[in-house]
C-alpha cells in the first residue's frame, strides 16, 4: 500500500514522500478530502522542480509520512475528549478582591464597635464618678459624728477624736455601775473585735467605751472596769459638759434616774454599738438583737466597700 523513494545527493540525503490521492481519499471522511489534497499539493510544491518527477512514489504506493501524520491527527481528535480531565481553573480575578473587601469591612466594623463600646464605658464611668462625688458631698452634710471630743482615757491621758482618725472604731456608751446590759454589750463588743482580729487581711478595730455617768466614772473607776474586757479597750471620761458634747455628736441619749436611799441610781441611755469609719463618722449601728458573728460580718463588708469622704 505504502512506498517511498530515497535519493542520495552529493553530500546530503533527501527523502520525499508523496501521497497517492485516490487511495487515501477512499479511507478518509469526505470533509477531510480538501485538507489532504492541499497537503499533497504543498508537499509537491515544496520539492525542487527539477526533482519532482524523481520524488514521486511508485504507482500504487502511498506516502507513509503524510499518512502517518494524518492518522496521528485523527487519533488525537478521537481520544481528546476522553484523555483530558476536568479543566482546573485558577482563582478568578475578582475572588481576591472580594475577599480583601470583606476583610476590610470586618476590620472597620470591629474598630467602629470598639470605639462605640469605649465611648459608652467612658461616659458611664464619668457618670458613676459624678454620682459618687454627689453622694460623698451629701454624706458629708448629713454625716453623724463630725464633731470633736476631748476626754481623758482610763490612764489619765487626754484624748481627742483626731487620735482615732484613720482607724476603724467600735463605740459603746454606758456606765460602770450598770448591772447587766452594759457588761453584756461590752462582752459582745470584745468578741466582735476578737473575730475580726483573726482575719489578718482586715485592719484592726479600736474598741472605745464612753461613760454617760461622769459623776461616778472617774479615771480610776474606768481603769478598773475596762480590765475585764478586751485588752485594747479604751475607757473615756471627762466633765459632764465634755461627756454631753461627745454623746451629742453621735446622737446618744442619756438621762440619770432618781437616786435611792443609798445614793445609787440608774442611767437610762441608748443601747447601741456604733461603727465609726476612718473618717471619724458614724457608719452603722448594732442593737441588742445582733450577735457577735452578725456584727463582725457586717463590719467586714463595710471595710470592703469603704470610700473615704475626707482625705485630710
């Protein structure tokens, strides 16, 4: 079916094939006849004119090269749809831009939200600070215990309110001749101070005992009396006017009853334990219904939430 002629020239070799048109066209589809004819013509034109008659293959043979090229093209066209896998396309040009825009919007949203939150927090804090300042000013005006006192302690030393500023104090007003209530309340006060002393994180509380009976409770009587209670308990006494002034600052009521035939009498007075903060102001009070543990817990909470009203 196929054949070719090989000619050897001077110093070179030249091989040329031509197509037997009639044989190949019989094996090809009709649409490819034109292409094959053009290819054969090009092949003939490409050969030198002088050797055209010599380059033609023998009759009845086909040009193997041209037929092989045709078969290769035909196989590729038949197998191309099956040999090629799914086309892998790279990222679309707009995908990266859209992703960047989304990230930018998220960043702007977060920054904007943070700005709003920060502004809200600042305004809220300023409002709270303003309310706290107003509250402090109101408490200063109505605070109990803003006055001063000057009394003698149970050792005969002159004491004023300034001596106890900066520390927490528990005050009790009573008298040494009290038969039962005053000793019970002073025992409870002693227990409260002892409970608070067990917590090393809390500041120490100073217990103070003010007499409301200065006529009988002199320095010697006070010294003898306070020994039965907490070792830090300080007894304070003075003249009737000094005692009255000290009680008035804390709104203490005291009134001596009639004397009996032995000259003894009972003093009717307020039965409260007063909690005084480091500013020297009344903060809370505890009546006889409160036990030592309840009072200690209340004082502990006051200490945690305490705000100074005066800095000097």
